[in-house]
């Protein structure tokens, strides 16, 4: 699947024939969730995954986005790891104990949870697990689909959190996640394009040491 096609398909889901946003289905335990359960279960059953990614950070004071590239790793036991390789080498780790930055010299420090960027990354861990029971108390979850393409939107219930973090969108094709977006406004957002994903990955002891906490 061409990632560019998936991004365009995900964008098409956001508008109706008249250009108005499609709100999708508001998920809740019961019938609304049941129709999405096969896809949710398939996404949750991925196990350990690894994929290249391109991240674009949009700011109101910059004409062009900041572009970063790297490798995404998710371990059900250890958490989420974003290995940035360009323009600078570093590793961002989100696990149940917090958010950590590991620099190219191997030093690790814990990051404060108050900033929008760290909040967005920390929110990725429970969302990428697609554990709806854990997500319902924190987010209003909407879902929409066109053929094999789908989008889930997560809006924090807490208005203060929503104002600082914005709406999180996860889009993909089939059972593959292809696009993530953290949108605070049209001029202030983070987009992550996910490349070809490997599932059922067995991380070596060296990889665990380098990329997880």
C-alpha cells in the first residue's frame, strides 16, 4: 500500500460531498462499538511492531514544517519508542513510568509531562494499544470508514487537556496504521506518516537496551 494513497484516503474521510466534516460514529460500549470490534481487535493484536516514520511539526511562526525521520517501535511489555535519526539522533520513550529522552551519547532523562509535544507522544501508548476500555474515560472516540480505509479520532474529555493537546487522529488501511495527527489548530499540529510495518517483531537484548527504558 502506498502511504501517500492512505493519507489522501484518510483526508477524504474528513469531508462529505458538500465539504462539511464527517463526524463519524461516536463509539461507546455496545452496538456502536460492536461494528468496529473486528478492526479494533486486529489492531490490538499486532504485538510488537517496528516501522519507519516521517514526522512533520507545523507551527504558526514557521512557513514550512519541521521534518524529522526515524523508526517507531512498540512493545506491548515495554512501551513506545521513537528513534529519531534525522536531523539529529535521539530516542523518545513512552512507558507506564513516564516519558524519557535518550540522547546520542546514551544519556537518558525524564521529560516533564506538561508540554503539548510530550503530552501527544505520551498519549500514543494507550491509543496504539487500542484498549477502548482504558480510553473511554479519557477520550470521546469517533470512527469513520470508506472501504478499507478508516480513521479514529480521540478528543480528550477534559477541556484543559483538549486545549493543550488537541484532537488525535489515527488513520490506516486494512489492519495497518498509516497516519497519525495531533491537531491543536490548523496551523499548529504534528503529523506522523508511518511506513511499511513489521509485526510480531522480536527485539534483541541490545535493541531493548538501546530503544526502551
